[in-house]
């Protein structure tokens, strides 16, 4: 049934599927423009677990960023290694994943720096590599499924610039006394809507709709426990806070990207989002 529904959707003309994607994008941008400016809540910086260990303040929230470093480095080693080069044969194909895993590794540094001294100023260095990683992964799906060259030469640089600009804009507006997180909210959460839609509308060679579902589940749980920071800390006898667990769960979403690429390796059996429907990359590069 799922295969039939995918076939029906993807039997639409390519331009019609592009039209659907553009229309949804326009609706999202229109909706966010109607939302009033969103300032950073100062209470965001008040994490429940502020214990010092080994001379490191807020140790739990600092140390739990190790997962981003581990999976970021493992991802880079994979993409640049023999199996990664077999799957992603050209530097252009590897580029968004190199940026993604590099961004994730840098998240571990930026987030640790922020959590050691939580302020709006240090939060910039937590969010900046995060947006770079989000935008690079978004571009990877567009390159794999929608249009390779357009994704590589237009979408990837535009998304990276937009992600960085959203952080610069938020920081500038906070400094001016009228903080506005709307662009940051857009670049963080729009891909969560757009990537599954892209997986539905267009076949892929290296990317997997099933992997996207797992990423969203991990990330969704991460956001839930983040908002239950104190409740989880109390429930666990002040052993581990919700925000510390959030970092570990979000790192698992990164692992799913690595798992997705490994599953797509040439010669592996199994299904990467209906392999039989996947479009050879050579056809999409032209």
C-alpha cells in the first residue's frame, strides 16, 4: 500500500511536485510573517542542574555534548572514508554531509561553551553551528531528491547563509532591546516539515524517508525532555536533568544520518525509501 501511494504521488509531473513544495514553503513563510517578534525568554538560561564537577560549572549539560562530537567525527570519517566515497563518488556529493557532520562536531564545542556560562551572548555560539548543520542536511535531501546542481550551487549556499543570518539577526535584535527569534525558528523547524514532504514527492538514492522518521522521533523526544528539565531531574533523584538527556537524544538523531548513509551503500540489501523507485544520480545532475 505504501509503495502504491508513493508511486501515485510521484507519478505527478515533476513541475507539479515542485509546485506543491513551493506552495507549502510560501504558506510557511507567510504564516511566520504574521507571528509577532519572539524575544529570547531570559528564563531559558536557568537550567535546573547547575552542579560543578571537575572544576566545570553546569557539568551535566556541558559533558553531555560529547555525543555530538562522537557522531560528528564518526560521520566525517565515514563520508571521507572508503565506503563513503563509494556511495558519494564526487566531492560535490559529499560536501553537504561534510558540512553537516562538521557542524555537529562544532555544536559540541559551542553548546559546551554556552552551558558553562549560559547567556544570550554565549548562546550565539551554540546555535550558529546548529543552524549550519540543519541547513546542510536540508540541502543534502534537496540535492539527492529534487535537483542536484540547483541544490549544490544555489540552495546549499543560500541555506547556509540564511541559517547564519538568522543567528546574526537574532543577536542584533536582542542587543537592540527588541529580540526576534522568528528567522531562527523558521530555519530550525521548517526543514522538519519540508524534508518529509520532499521524501514523499521525490525518490532518492542516498536519503531515506524511514531515517527521517527516526530522526524526527529522536529530536521530538529531545525537545520534550528539554521542556521537562526540572521535572525529570526531580523524578530521577537529582541524578540527571532533562536538558542533559536532551543532548544525548539529539545526538541519536545525528546517528540516524550516519545509519542512513551506511544503509545506502552500494551492494547492501534492504530498502532505502523504495530503492526500485530511486532515480540514478546521473539523471539528476544533468
